C-alpha cells in the first residue's frame, strides 16, 4: 500500500474562487481544521500578494504544528524573500515557486524563450534553497507543455535542488490517459526523479479533475493537490475529499491510502462552505446533503436489509452523524466550553464570554440547540476587523399591499448612535437601503443567499451577502432565528470589512 500525501490549497487556489474573500481569522480557522484533518501540506496563501496576505500566512505558520505550511511565490527573488519572511517561524515550511512552461504562456504571458524559462526557474529554485530545505517547483500549464521541454525543465530544477515537482493542469484541459502519460515520461526520462516527490494539481473545467488526479496516482505521483469541496478558480480544483474517499473505498484497485482522518471530512467541508459562502450542492459526491439519502423504495428496502446493497460509503466514515441534541437552557458555562473544545474551537476568554451570552440568548428563542447551531453561532462572530458599525435595532413595517419600510439603528466605533429609515421593494431591500443611508456607504449587493442551519420552524437562519465597492468585493454572514435580523447582520458585517480593508486593497496576482 502506497501513502499519497495531501497538499491542500483551499486557502490559496480555493480562495481565488470568484467572490470569495476570507479574513485572516477565517483562514486560520480553516488551517487549524485542515491540520485536524491531517493534511500533509497547507498552502496558506501567496505572501507577496499584499502585506495582509503575508501577515495571514505568518499567523498560520505560527499556529499550525502538524502540517507543513507552504507559501506560493512567482519565480522572482523578491517574492521568495517575502515567502521566507512569512514562513520563517513555521515548525515545517515549504516554498512553492512556479513558472509557466507551455508554448502559449511562454509566447503571450511571459514573452520568454525556452532557455529563459529554464534560466528563471533554476534561479528561483536556487534562491529558494538558500532559505528552504523543501522547495516545490510547478510548471504552470504543464499539461499543455511539449513533453520533451517539460523533461528539460524538470531535469534542470531537480538538479537545482527542487524536492517536489508539480505538473498542474492549470486550465483543466487534460484527460486521464494523457495526464498519466506525462508522469510516466518524467519518471522514465529525468535523472534523479526517484529522489523527488511528483505532484499533480488538477482543475475541473471539463469535470475531470478528480479522474485526472486518480490517473496521476496510478502513474506514480506521491502528492495530490486540491481543495476542500473542490472550490477554486473557475470550475474549481480537484475535491480532496473525493480523491481520499476514492482511494479508501477502492483500496483493492488503487493500492494507495492517505493519512487523512476521514471522519473529519464532514466538519471540514461544512466549515469551508460556511466561511467561503460557497454552498455544497445537495448532489455533490461525498459531502452533499443527499450523498447518503436513499429515495426510491427499492433502494430503501435494500439498504434496510443489507446496507452495502446500495451504499458504498457509510456516512459515519466521513463524519456525518445524526443531529444530536447537545445543549439547552439549563446548560452551564462549563458544558458550553467543553462543547466548544469538542467542536475544535480555541477561544479567548473574551470570545468565550461573548459566545456564551449569545448561546443563552439563542436558548430563549430555540428549544433544542444542536452542534450545528453552536458552530453557526460561533463562526458568525469570527471577525478580525474592528466593527465600524454594530446593529442596535432593526424595525420593519410590512404588509402585502403596502410599501415595506425599515428603520435601522447602529452604533459606531466611537459610540455614536445613528438612526435612519427607508422604503424598499421588499423587506430586505428596505433594511439594506436604511443601512446604506445610516452608514453613508455606496455599495452594490452582488449576492444574497439564505439557508437554514438545521431543520424545524425555530431553526437558525444564516444569511450570506456579497458586496462590492469599486473592484473590491467582501462577504458577510449573519445568523439569527429571524431571517430579517440575520440579513441586517450579514450586510453590516460585510460593510465593516469594506471599511476596514479600504486602506489595504492590493491587487492579487495569478
Ligand atoms: Zn490551480
């Protein structure tokens, strides 16, 4: 049985999903969960993109102990210096530097000859080796690169000291057989290739990211790159939970395994979905809400008699458990704290006090409080930006034959209380118009989504909004038993991020 190492890029490639914009605290929360899941490497970001990105990679590097922390870096010396600045405190660090190798990228993007590409790649790896023992080199758009040239580049960077060689299918163009052949060619033609790790990185533009990844594993790669829930640029990356479950379920065929704690998958998937606002479709493999639901009578009958007739993965295998009732009105602070620890949170005293107050408040409005409720409650407050505006009060007048009118009262950072009212096309619209007035911000509402956290009429409602101002986009979440209050909170949270980031907007490359 071979062990395949998992390189998670949810925080870098995944965060490049359109509309996703995580705060440092949200990134740290995801990184700590990825560590719990047992991924070998966490690509925490792209340190040279902005001071904020560097800071957030550094924070993750300080806190995560059991996974190697990686920063992406272009093949530029200054980028590599920044990556080192971000990673120097890590228990285990890796530099991931890349340069495009395909004819299209050489000609139109880089304007470089083959010789210049090799020269720059080697210089980057050599510079990286001054700081890092572990250097990964990626041939961007590798799957569309002429194989003889790919062999040449890989030979040069292996000779320069690269320890991991990644061949990304950057544009999601390759097919399983074709992709496998690239790795076979490298294994047969690069001197010393047996001493480096070969890695695959697939995109899902043709829906083949996971199939291509599995083909690469069969061809001999020992590292798989991907994201949780398959989020990422355009159609996304290979979904790591699908790759892991394919290996686990079809051990007989692949003869390979991972070190992932599979029962952490459900929690990781939910956390990423909640914090990114990228919901998992019901029919998504492994982590979709319907992945284990049997609808047809014949199937239900079969599963009741013998579960394996129609079920190849037990839901418990990936950490789905029935929605246990855990806490209620009578639960004390101690029980609440224990529950948070069990759920994987490490809160400061202040955060704990705040979460407990909101938990007590929730108990007044909702009879049974489940794990999911608590997670939503705590995560909704995970913010690391100063709250420029806090919601004090929202009031609404609605009738099916009248124009909805909302009044909103907020408190500013310096304690000032502001109040405004507005009419709108609907209840949410009127609340948002009132908030726009009271905060004097001009924003565009790009997206609005609402979900219920659990089942039942008293379930918590969770609202996600995405706002833009110029070309800067932020998202916000709000949770409440009342969806209008949740809507107001989500909008204000996003606005607070806009206000906080206004001075720090730096263009993100790649
Ligand atoms: Zn990618």
